C-alpha cells in the first residue's frame, strides 16, 4: 500500500447533501476509520454545514434560506463549512492535508469553498483531493418544479405576497431568492459562476466524481412522473416519443461529471446508495471503485 500521508497530518472530512445530516455519511465514516484507510488518515471528521448535529434545523442560524455562496454576505453554507474546518485544524502547527468526501449538494458547497473562499484567505490547510458523490454540478430538476419546493420557500413566498402591499418587506425576506435550493436550478447564476475558468487552487486539487444510474430509489414514485422524462417529436408515427433520462432517482446522470475530474459510474446505485459503503451492494461497488484512488499517491 502506498503511504499518502508522507509524514503530514492528513484528515478526511465528510459532508452531506441538501437537507441532510451527519448520519447520512456514517457508513463512509466507519469505513475510512476502521479499515486499512486508518493508516492514511490521522482523523476522519463528519460535519454538517447547517451548524446542527440534526442537519437542517429551521430554528438554527443556517437554514434553508442560507445560500451556498453569496459574495454579498458571510452568512453562507460554504463560509460555515470553512469555519468548521478551521476550528478542527487551528491547533496544528504545520499545514494540514485535507481530503473531502461530499454527497450531492455538499459537493457544491465544497466547490464554492475552493473557488471563492480559499483564494482570498491564507489557510493552515490544503485541500488535496475531493470526492463528489452524486453532486448536481449542472443543477437538479428537483429545483425546477414548484411541486418540489420545500414548505419554507412556499411560506416565505406567501409572506412576501402578504407583506408587499403594506411595505413590510425586509432584505432578509428577499434572501430566499438566493437560497441553496434556488441556486441549484440548472443555469442559475451561482452555477454559471462556479463553472467559469478554473482557479489555480482548483487546478491543484485532484477531483473525482461518482454517479449512479439506478432511478428506482425511494423517491421514484414521486419524482419520476414529473422529472427525468424527455419528449421528442419525429416525422415517424407515433410522432411523439417519451424516454427516460438516465438518473439516480434524484440527480440527472449528465449533471455529475466535470471536465477537470476523473469521472466514475456505478450503474446500480441510487442517489442514497452512493453513501451505503457497507450495507448495499452498489454502495460497496462505489467504495471499491474509489479505494485505489484514495490509496494512491496524492
């Protein structure tokens, strides 16, 4: 086995997706801590950028209205994620080497941290590798359908409508328009900025993406009738054709790969199977597919 530690303090940081919690990353945490990977990482940390061990919590500071990244405010998920990392490595005298394992929207939070925040600050850590599991790098169809907009957005919209005639709108109310959910709409301003020319920091990091193609997940019955259907019209009878867009039950397969990454596919995995490194066959396939890359020289 190659020793990627190279006498440096190396940690693995695990981060969940939209409306998630640290429990979602538990199997990856156990695997990296209890297997031969324990020889690589000095620490394995499972964190939540929602600032709560319970994940998304509307009574907390970081809730659904908090943007992934916004240049006009420090109150963002990526800023909170950065603060969490700094709090962990603050006592280290030498530069810490960090590998990040991110699921779904957690990958966008990670990419925003690397692209927009790290170049502006002198850090005591260096991101070495990033593993993106089912990250909607080109957005997600879920964010395009009103039927899927969470209750918090709907209620905020109603409040805006009711308060508008009385002139009672505050800047905080409009923050919903920059929320993490809205930022994941395909072709959003946030995603366009995230996909612009790579920074030197992004070029230095080794990126990996993993996507699933199994759309038979728990949410299939809800999402499939409204999403992932492609309609085409031809000159041949029956003229209208309806086909299924490859997806993992939550994210389009085409949304995951990045040009500057090593892109991997596990056909049998659903969106949540990507995290089941011990309990699901397809999850173990994800684990075994990534293992050589984690063990290789960084």
